[in-house]
C-alpha cells in the first residue's frame, strides 16, 4: 500500500509499505478514505519532536471504512464508516474512565509514565504507524474508532479526528463562562476551532491574535476581533480593547513554532548548522526575520503575551505543542496575578462522539478550515506548500487514490 514514511529529519518519502494486519484481538483494520497533514507532523519532520524511528508511517488524522475487526471488538463491523481519534487509549484504565484518554495507562508500550500514545509519532509515543496511508491498524478499536452518521461528510469528519477536538479541549479547560472575554493566540486550524468552541461555550468576546492576514480574516468571519501582532503590540492592544483589564481567558494555540528547532542547552553550532540545513530540505524557513526568540533562552513569546494580556485571576489554557525538553515559563508574573493554568494533550476520545453529533445537528461545519484536498500520492508537494504556509494551504486533506468516498 502507499504510505508517507519518515526516514530522517527533513526526509520523508511516499513509498510502498506492508499492509497492516490484526495483531491484538482489540485491533481493527481501517481502509482510509481521508487523512490530513497537521502542524504536529512538521514537528516530527523538523525534529522539534525528536526520536522518530525511521520507517514510521506519518499522520494521526484519519477517516475510513472498517475492513476487519479483532475478536474483542464488539461494537464495529466490516463496512462501518468511522473517524479515528488521534491519540490512542485503552478505554479500560482509571485515566480513560475519568476522561483523561491522553494519559491512558495502557496504550503506550513504553510504560505508564511514557506520555500520550498517538499515531505516527516518535518512539516514546509508541511508536504506532500513522494514518497517511491506504490502510491502518487501530489498537483498542472499541474506543479507538467512532462511528460516523451518513450526514457527516469525510471533509467534515477529518477535522473531528484531531483539530476540532483539540480546539474544543482548549476552550473546555479554559473554563469559559457566558460573557467571558477570551483571547486565542494563534489562528491556525486549531486556533480557529478554539475560537468556534469558545463561542459555542458562550464567550462574550473572542480576540484572535496572529500575523497571517488570511488566518485573521477567517477568524473575523467567525466573529472574532482580530489583532495582527506584526502590526501592533498584542498586549497593549488587548489591554486597550478591554478597558485596561485584560482578558478573562487566554488560549495558547501556538506552542513552540515548528520553525524554531529546540535543541536544548547543550549543542554544538556545527551540528546545529547541519541540522538546520537538513531540516530545511523539506521544510524551508518560514519567517527568517521573525527569530527574535531563541530556543531555550526563555519562555515562548506567546506564553509571555498571554500571561500579560490576562486579567488578574484569569485562566490560561495551553494546547500548543511544547517538547519535553522545554522548561521555561514566566512563573513570577503568573503567580503574582493569581492565574490558573491548565494544559495538556487533547483527550480526543472524550470529545469526538459529541462533536460528531454537533456536526450532524448542524451547529458547526468544521470543513470551513479545510482549504486543500490532495491525493495521497501528491503528499510530498502538499507537505512543502503546507510547511511554507503558502496562501490557501491552511489545512490539507489527503485522499488515498484507491478510496471510494462518501459525499
Ligand atoms: Zn493533528
Ligand atoms: Zn486507558
């Protein structure tokens, strides 16, 4: 089968990979009808999330048709149309039962403290083969798949695999009350869904911060008040907009930008240079003038902005990706403002069934952020365009060539 395979930093290839087979009785095999490229994939390709095993199939967003189920999968059958939540969880442990699917004790073969297990990630997340392929093995399929009603299209469902639930999770842990003033930092696909979710939860105002005009336009379409941080100081502007009080809730939907390789405190400059050159083979520099923040020198700029823009006793929600090696945070300012801080990897399975229902009911059409659909065989070019943030490449769906699709 065709699949997008990781070989090294800056080196991904479209190749023929062996078709997956049922390995455990709780597995299912899914024939993918849609996959997608995600900002998180860039972290793997650029090496900000290191320790990838060469040969790993990339991708953690998928929609498809059940092809085969193991003996212990009692809620699905061949032919069922499904969306695959990005993180892998057992459904049996105490964490899963409490809704903390991203902290599952049972799914990560590296042990209980190894972190969130997900498709197409580094060794410490499994590793599990990803979903940018024609077929995939889904472990713990009884909770690792969610059935799709016919009213929800593949174009809508592919956004419910990761991006929409992640934005929704960001708004959920921000504890938004009706009327709240909410700032969303980062208007990429996840940020757009954080905006949409904040509105669904009754936010009175949503202020969206980014530097890319097309993203700010999309945020404005959703009713957000927009701030371009390249044209104005985001903190001063937000203070001015909120009567010098600041926002009640802030959501960091940026994390460490994939353009800043995080190399940790000990590194030598020759290796860095080689690394950067190699990295930019597939992933050219996006913003050569914007590198005023040096990795490891302090907290990310977005965290500093968010903490300064928050009102006293406000809540910060962090859903942007930070690697394990990142250990800088503006704790002094946060402590002295009595802020609450919540963060983490999205517990996808907690939200996916509800979001499927909300899309079916017409509360929201997630396909609005989908800007491109490409065949799986064009994946490498799609990766490059996505990586360069070329206009119109906000969110890219990949369609396996062999697939027959619903609507
Ligand atoms: Zn993703
Ligand atoms: Zn579990």
